[in-house]
């Protein structure tokens, strides 16, 4: 639903970089294909007992889409949220499982947020 309402704001040109330009092109020209790819990933994922949805790899899987490779969790979060992600933006896992692509386990943040998450995870012994 967010992606269908995507439009450029008056700030778009002043905030652009290569990453945001890539996502703008995806959202404006390939939104249906991006949503279909997310749907395929979610259907392919296995639901674990802890609620995480994983793609069966030991390391986070990468997705190739329109000439770029992104982690599957980044792709899912960015497309479903219609987020013009920059290189500084990270996707955090509330479940602390980097293989998880479940949309409600993924939130945006900064590198500092991500570092704090890791400290919390270690403190809790996860």
C-alpha cells in the first residue's frame, strides 16, 4: 500500500544519492515487479517456531533486482515501506536473527541503533 502511493516530494532532488536514485527508479518504474519479488521471498520462507521467517541459508540471503544486490531482509523492508534508503540507513531485526525476513520483525534505523541492538543481544545472551 505504501509503494502504490509513492511520489517524489519537493525535497527529493536535494537529498538524492546513488542509493536513493536506485530505489526511486524501482518504485517509479518497477513497483509491480518489486512487490512480486517480495511476495515470492515471503512465500519461499520457512516459518520457525520463534516466529521468524527464514530462507534456509546459514547466512543472510542476497537478492538481485534491477542490477543491484541487496540482502533479502533489506529488500523486503525497503520495498514494503517504500523507503528511499541511503547507504547510512540500516535495517534492524527486533528478533536479532539476521536471516529473518518477516516484515514485522524489521525496523529501520542508524548504525548507532544497530550497534545498541547488538550490545543488548549480547547482554541478554541471545
